[in-house]
C-alpha cells in the first residue's frame, strides 16, 4: 500500500457509517472543548496581540518552563534551554532527523514500528536496522549484532508502542540505556502515549534512567525525548516538545526556524492556559477510564469473536493492539472485504520493515465507542469465519 | 552575524523601551483580536470536536476551496487539488525545497533576498545563483549568464521584496515567465506582501502570466505560488498555502505528512471563519491605511535626518525598505551603537550573498508606530552624523 493509498483509506474511515479501528485518533467526544473555548477566550482577552504575533522559534518561555519542571528529577535537571516546543511530535522526529542523521547513518528501530518516523527519516538516506520485540518490548538481548554495525541512533516508543501496544519492561530499560552508552549510540525516546496507562505502575522513562548513569560518571545525557499534548489535550492544536542537551536544542531551533519559523502562538498560549487551569491533569484520569474500558471491550470481543489460533497483544495503555491471524491470512485482502462491511483497520504490514507482518492488523481502540467496538469486532470475526 | 546572533538580536528588540525596525513583525495593535476571539468561540461552539481533532495533511477542504477560488481566472483554473495548506509560508518554502530540489541543483535568487528561503534550502546542498535587482525588481536582462548554468528553479518575491521593498515591473514579469519556460526553469513566486499595496495598481501575478502562455500552447503551469494569511490576519496562527500542479501538490502532501502531519486544525477553522465573516477583506484597507502612513513617515524622516549621500528604496507597499549608507559605513558596527540608543534594525549584509551589502540596512516600517518611527530615524541620523 502506498502512503497515498493509506491516506485515502483514512479519509474513507471518516464516513459516519464506518466503524474505524484504522486511524490513531483520540475520541473527539472526550476533548475538553468547552475548556479550550474558555482558554482561547482568556488568552485573546488578556494578551491577544501576543497570542497572534510571531513568536520565538524555541517556543513560549512559560510553556518550556512547565515542560522542564515536569521532567526534572533529583538526578535530572531539565531547564528551559533543554526544551524546544514543536508543531506536534511528528515535527520533533523530523527535526531530529535533520539535525542528527546523515546519509548512510544506521538507525535501529523496532520491527514493527511507528510508520511516520520511517517516513521522516527515509529521505535522509539512512539505513534502518530492525530489532524484534515481544510482550516485554524491544528485544535488548538481540541488539549485539546490530550494534557492531555502528549505528548512530536507536529509536523506540517504549510505552504502549504503535502498532503493538507493548511496553518495554523496567529490567530491559536499564540494560538498554547502559548498552547504548557503551556503544556510543544515541537514544530517541518517543513517548506520545505515556500518560494513557490503564493498569500497573509506570516504569521510569529512559531519559531518567540515562540521567542516573550520567550523574555517576559526570557525563551528559544520551537521550533525546519527544513528547506531545496531542493525546491528553487535543491533536488539532499541534503542540509537542523535544527535550535534549542544550547544544542539540540549539541545532533543533535552527532547523525549526527554516522549517516553519515557530509553532502557532495561539495554540501555545491555549496549552499554557489549559495547564494553568488544571485541565491537563484532569483529562488524564478521564481518558484513562474511557480508553481503558474500550480496551477491555475490544479484548473481550476478540476473545468472543476471533477464530482459534488468532493472537493479539494485551496493552496496558495507549491506543492500539496488534492481532496476528492464523493460517497466513492476508490482512490487506481482508481489509478490502472489511471495508464493504463498513469496518476499517490498518494492515500490520504497513508498520513492518522487510515486508513482514502480512497476517497482522493494527486495531485502534480509542476512537470508536464501546458499542461500535463490539459490533466492529463481531463483523471482522464473521468475515474471518467465512474466510476459513 | 550567525543566525543565532540574529535571533538573539530580535529577542532584544522585544524590550518595550526599544524602537525596533529590525523584525518583520506586523503591528500587533492592528490584529483583529476581537474577531479572532469570536471566530474561535464560534468554531469551538459549532464543531469543537473537528476543530481539535487530527485533520487531513492537505488542509481543510473548505479553506483550500476558498484559496482556489481566489486565484482562479478565465485563463487559470485553480482547484482544490492544486492547493495545500501549510504551517506558514516558511513551511511552504521548506517543503518545496524537499520536493523539487536535490544536491547540486542551481537556484537563481535575487541578491539580496529573503534570508529564510536560503536557510531552508542551503542544507539540501543546492547552488545559489545571484541576480541583481534595481528599482523595478529583478534584472531579467541579466539572467542569461545564469540560465546557461541550467538551474532548476528561480525564486522571487515579486511584490515589495524583503529586504528591498521593490516590485518587479509588469514588463519584466512578462519577459521573466516566458524566459523561464524557454529554459525549462521552474518559478517559485513567494508573495506574502501582495495585499499590502499603498499606491499604484498591482501588476498581475507571475502565476497568472504563466497561465496565459500555458493556455496558448496547452501546457501545464510552470509556477509554484506561496501565500500566507500572516500579514493580513495574524502570523501567530501559522497558516499559509502553496498553489502548484496537482502532481507537485501530491508530493508536497507526502513531504508535509512526514514534516508535521498537518497544520493546526483550530487555526485553519479560525481562518475559515474569518474569511466567511469578511474579516480578511476588511483588514486589507485598514492595514494599507496604517502601514502606508508609517511608510510615508519613515520616508519623510529619512529625508530629514539621514546624511547626504545616503539612498533608500521607495516601496509601494509591504513592510520594508533598504537604506544604503555613504562612505562605506559598516552597518553591523552601526547596529551595535544603535542598540545602545534603543534603536534596532537588521544589517543588510544578512540578506546578501557573497558578503555584499556591508553598508546597507533593512528598516521595517510596519511594527513601530508613527511617533516611534520619527524618533527612531532621528536617533539613527544623529548617530550617522557623529560617525562622519
């Protein structure tokens, strides 16, 4: 499937009669619309000129300070100079590629992984080195053969990975940060879903674990962290951030200046207002309750409706799970027939390197409501029964 | 001056006691703040979910249709498929570079020209070929020696160019589009200031003139046009557009998807609302009256306060003029002393290729009020008198 074909698919799924497990959309009915309206009203009333004027490329100082404070720990001092505000996490990935990667550089990625990270970096002429994952995330024990190829970076989504929904275990996290330092390989930690945890305790960020080593040997950070307000507040605002050593931030700022001058001032001011009025903190439990229920509904429906031999991941959070179908079913062909019954998903092959994942499908459980989830999975199960 | 030094300078100019002719800022006191507040209120009230959700990479259909209609002529049919919404015109330039330029490609640019176009394209490893300008804009008669080098593109800001404020004459426009077609060189028309005209009639867009030839010989367009809502509505919304042949738009969309997924949905919905409620049309005469007065004040103050032998451009619109100082005065050294007297500008060398423009300064006349313009130019004149 071409990127453009996938985009056309996602447009199709916007039809109201379609039950879509395809996109990576949050549930629009849970957006804090009224609070955003009040926030827009407040910032335009109080400082309209500023909220509509050109702004600094690195982002609003107040917002950078909030992010710095949120990530600071006893072992990890994050200051404003370590933070750049970006136009969504996707821009963070794009700028990181421009600043840190050159033609021929190796980048270790999970297989499967977040598609748009590959799209952002592929034009740079980098080599992707694939490492498998399992229920505990990236197989750190299989990195050795890749590390001898002297890659530049490793890219990972450690929490509720897209497309698998799996989370890197605490034990593997410690080994990963140490191993990458040993081999002088930088670590890109992409964490869009971290706040959306429906069970269990959160393992520490790779950024924190790396800082623990840095404190012992007096070195700098080896991690560039990418975050976003898209999942907890609203993606349509397009506000994310990158945390990095200040010399890297300075380079990111120069690249961003050429890319789009700065992120929407109005969006940044609105986000600041939502942080100050506690909307961000209040959204988290609300989203976790709703999405956790949807995850449970989907897992139960899969159990009920999918054929013996089908397997799926059981994410502790996030927005996705990955199903593996038995008997070599082609998920691409299945999709064509599913669309006729008004159900959509993304074939898992889209997220795999080397043409793998033919019999896998990524299912999003954050966008459709509980009843739609039951009905959509029922229809897919019916289709699979007919296929067998 | 490093880019970072220039950015630091522009931060300095944000101090309230500073009279700044440095940045390219519109006047914040003229922003339609109350109308933006009402627009935000209306779109969040009416379709909050949509305005805060992920959107299509190519931009809001309604907004693309408005842009297509605005640029359609009897000879020039612009449809939705010819338009991509971008996160400010700067992103348009960045994406154009990614899609149309490769290492080693030649790009003809005016000397001096808009700095950030160079910043966006320089990392691609392109060769810039400089052509002079005069009071009638780019010297089309001097292009021959550059065209034999088989460049890929020519980039121009035909109206009220940044930094010179000059406008390409109607006669030269016709010759330029024909010449570029003849040599198979693509044309990038960057027109952020076109609506801000304070006197005289507007010559046709290069996009239109090129379409006139295309209609005769049945060929496609040779022009990619970049526009923005930043100057008429507000730059803090970060909404611009690119008009191009649909196959080029499709490539721009793919590049944009990797760059930032899409432009802020909220900003796009607000812009749509401001278009529908006539705010865009009402802002133009209002801004032209105010900025036209400021331009006149600056021209009069220069006449009064600047030494014999100094020369400057007389822009018919836009936001900038360029001063050339007599006697080889170093504008960079002048700036250091000007800052001590709380006046800022950008040394013209920043906009020149090949280290030219040492004795030139770019003055912005849209941001400071009329009294500030009088006082700021008086102080600069005083400084110049002391220097002689």
